[in-house]
C-alpha cells in the first residue's frame, strides 16, 4: 500500500471567533485521487489556502509534505517542493495568450529558459488536450472550459507531486464535465496525486478513490465515496436532507 505523501495534523484557521478550519486531521496517500466535499462555507477552499500559504497560513496545526513540515515555509518554497493548486476563480492574465500564460508559470515557477519554458508549455497544453488553434488567443476570449484546461496546464507545468484542484467543474456543461473526468483520470494515471474539491457529485463519485466531507471546518466523514455520500450526517449537512 502506498505511503502518505501529505499529512494534515490538527490544522486550524481562525478569523476572530470563527474557526474556518477546525482541528482538522487527515492523510493523503501517494498516487491517490482524494475527493473533498462539503456545503458552502464548510472550509474547503480555506483548507487549500492554509496548506499552500496562499494567501494566508494556518493559525495552528501542522502540514507535512513528504518528510518536511511545510506550514512554516513561504509559498514559493512549498510550490517548489511540488505542491501546486488551482483556484475557484479564473486567474488568467488578460494581456497574455493561453500559450504565454502557461509559459509564464514555467519561467517563474521552474526557472526554465525561454526555450525550455516553451517546450514544457507545449507538452502540457497537449496533455490537457487544449485546442492548438486557440493557444495564441488572448485568455479573455477563451471559453470557460478552455480556461479550466489552461489553469490545469499552468499547474502541471510546475511538475507537481500533488495537484490541488478547487472546483474545476464549476460552470461546465455535461459534455465538458465528461471531458474533465477523462482528463483527471489521465493525470492520476501519470502518477500525480490529486486533491479535488468539487460540488459536482457525479464527478467526485466517478473519479475519487476516497472522499472526505467537511462541515463547519471539521471532518464530518471519510472513506469510500459511495459509502460516505450515503452517510445520514453527510446527507443532512451537504445535501440539506435530500438523498443522493
């Protein structure tokens, strides 16, 4: 059985009297595709924020990546170790093309030469099946799915050991979600560990090998996705009492 690549221990993030992440403990196994679910405001994105220190770190607890404690490291060191994330909102550069956006991540994230960055960019755009005819278009002219592909390619060009995706299916059509499903499975098959925050339950249940559910910053349930999603506490908290 694969060992742990990430260990989160008693992680807490407080904003005044509010604990957005509340004494959270869980592990992520190397090569795993871990799904993370929970109602709005349950602390999912805040968890990613404090794990990567973007834009803020934890109030307490520990995050161990590989054999190194990273919760006291600056964000650039965490990224350099191989922890890359995407965000709920698109973070494109309006004055850059799709190709230039990924190349920028390669230059500043991996310190590659221009030639090396362009080669890495083409590799990752191809990996996410980005339409080559649209690679030189300004990012503001791209479709929602194009921008999702671009965001994932920009993270993959960093050569992460763990890829943290925050609601990549948001705003996508059913056929696009199906394409995203195939892409996530392809990335996982390449050996990259994935942590996936998602509200689209059909996608989570399709790709996740294990599922954790958060509620009010705490761990509500974890385990086999099909079992967890039928947990009465999960149905009540995440689905508002409606059966899955």
